[in-house]
């Protein structure tokens, strides 16, 4: 079994530490990206809800217009 010198052990520990720091940085970057995407999703959901409400209002107005056109058609007939 090969034995490592203290210097080699310390060097390996430093390498592992550096790798961990790099991975932590990647994780932090990904967490920021996830938070940004979540915010964009919330904005999209809010816009969808607003547009759905607008579509409902337009549909209600269109129905009312159809009713009025039908009544006008009956009056003119």
C-alpha cells in the first residue's frame, strides 16, 4: 500500500477544496438562474391570468353585441 507524504496529502486536500469551491460557484449560479426563471414564470402566469380575464370580458361583450344585433334584426324585420 502506497503511503502519501504530508505534503502530498495537503496538496490533495487543497485540490479537493478548490474543486468544492468551483462546484459551489456553479451551484450558486444555477440557483440564481432558477430564481430568475421562477420569477419569469410568475410573470407569465400573471400575464396569462390578466389575458384570460380580458378574453372573458371580450366574450361577454361579444355575447351582448350578438343579443343586441338579434333584437335589432327582430325590430327591423
